[in-house]
């Protein structure tokens, strides 16, 4: 069973980031499937590593844009958002260790799914786009108004 069923409610309104999010959700489902099918640990870990590599690129893109926020609400958002990314990486690394140790608990994948949808997408990224547009880092058409 899929950990997260994609819904257009997850779209935040930025084409590149939305595409990343779709792929990241597919990656979480691939990890969940590998666990459900009790595939060898090395294969599950390979799925996790693929996901971590993709997420690292994704958050670098977000954090690049966040660095151009200069107003106090934007700066405070940047701190919280970056903390959220670090916490998410930490959780997925904990899952990776649990897979290696054979101690994955029921509910671990649901927690990862919740983190992805409720915290990363719905809270942090929606809010981020608002700050980026308000401060002119992103143009109304979604293109970047600062150096890439
Ligand atoms: Fe994101
Ligand atoms: Fe984010």
C-alpha cells in the first residue's frame, strides 16, 4: 500500500518544486513498498539513499532561495524551514539505521509520510512561497529574480 497517495492538494504552485515533491513522494512509496515486500536490507537502503540524494538536491534549491529573504518574518521562516529540513533528513537517516539493524517499527513509514506532507509541503513550503513572492525573490510567473 502506498505510504502517501498523491493529491493535487499537495501542489504549492511552483512547477519545479512541485515536480520534485511528486518524485520525492514516489520515492517514499518506493521505500515503503521495499519494506512491505521484505526485500533485502541492501535494496531498501539503496532506495533510502536514492531518496536522501534527491531530497538533498531539493532542499539545496529551496535553501538557496531562502537566503535572499531579508525581512524579519522571512528570516525567521528561513531558520524554521531549514531546521525542518535537517530534522527530516535526521528522521530518514534514523530509518536507514533501523533498516540496517532490523528494528523498523510499524508506523515508521507513516511518520515519514506525515512529515513530508504536513510539515514539508503544507506548512513550510507553502509559507516559503508566500515570503519569496512578497519579497520579490520569485516573480509572479515563478521565475527567480535573484542569481541562480
Ligand atoms: Fe520542498
Ligand atoms: Fe522545504
